[in-house]
């Protein structure tokens, strides 16, 4: 991955805007980012959203999808389609 700084920044922004509120989960994700485990951080963030059945907006999903396309992690984001809830 040649775009490490880009991935870290993009994932941090997604995390800040995510519906994840569990402090331990947020701490773990930040630790992954600190050690350069960007793929693991992204996959884990998406998995927690999915497993905790958290709602996301379609615009947030689009942001996830855009990064997933670049990181070759589309499948994990596509699983989140059922969690899209726009009012």
C-alpha cells in the first residue's frame, strides 16, 4: 500500500463519523491505525457496524464504498447495505 497516510486519514474520518460508540472498540481501531494496520482497522470497523446492527446513512455508505474500492475491500462494505437508514 503506497497510500498509507491517505488510508489513515480516511479511516480516522470514517471512524469519527461512524455510529460506533463503544469506547473499547474505538480505542482498538485507533491502535490499529497507530501501528499501520489500515486494512485490519477498516475491516474491523465495518464488521462492528454490521455485527452491532448499527444504522448508517447512504452518504456514509458511499464514503465507505469509495475507500473500499481503493483498498480492495468491497465485499465487507457491500454487506452493510442492509444497515442503510436515511430519514
